[in-house]
C-alpha cells in the first residue's frame, strides 16, 4: 500500500460509517475546505517500518516486519447549534469506535488497524484558513501492513 491509498481508505471508511452522512471529504490536509459540513480530513502524520510495535500486539506473534502509518482523522460539523454539534460529534465517535472494534480492516480498506486509537474533543471551535468554521473532533489511529524484511 502507499500513503494515498491508506488516506483514501480511511476517508472512505469514515464516510461509509458516519450517519448523518459526512458530506465533504479530503484525503489530504487542504488549505481551504470548499465542501459543506460535516466533513472529514485525513492527515497522515508519519510512516515507519518496525519489527514489532506495541500498537500492534497481535502482529508481534507473526515475527514479521510492519509498515505503520499514523493518521489523524478530523471531523468538523456546523456549530451554529452548539448542543447539536456536540451530540453529532459524540455520535460520530461512538459510530467510528464501534466500527473499528468490529472490523479492524475498516471494511477491507486497509490491511489492519491498531486496537489502540483515541478521540479528542478538546478543540471544539475551529476556523480554517479559508473561513470554514465549526466544531471539530479528531481521531488518531495507526494502520499497519505486514512487509518483507529488508535485505
């Protein structure tokens, strides 16, 4: 897999999982967000290769090399009704958590994810450079892939 395939797979999973539907979607960190809210942005933070990693305890049994991508998923909703925005983001977090726990391949979109992921709702009011304003929730997750050992 390459970075773009990972980012697009995560975006597709979020769009397919979240109800009410996420409308805008970006498999990269955009400068502006012209699509309407709610939207999702996936930013790949890092990529590494390792023999084992505590984020993937079940993969250590196989004694294979791992390629690991760390991703931050941002979901933004309209914040004109603050209570409704908070409820919507909490619902999205619940839906994503249930989906990830049920299927660690995100519906076959990635090889596997780490069972250790987190949600952050501590940045409730966000304004993007292009003027998009809303309330945001982020999810951090790790995607893994088994790879051949370097020679």
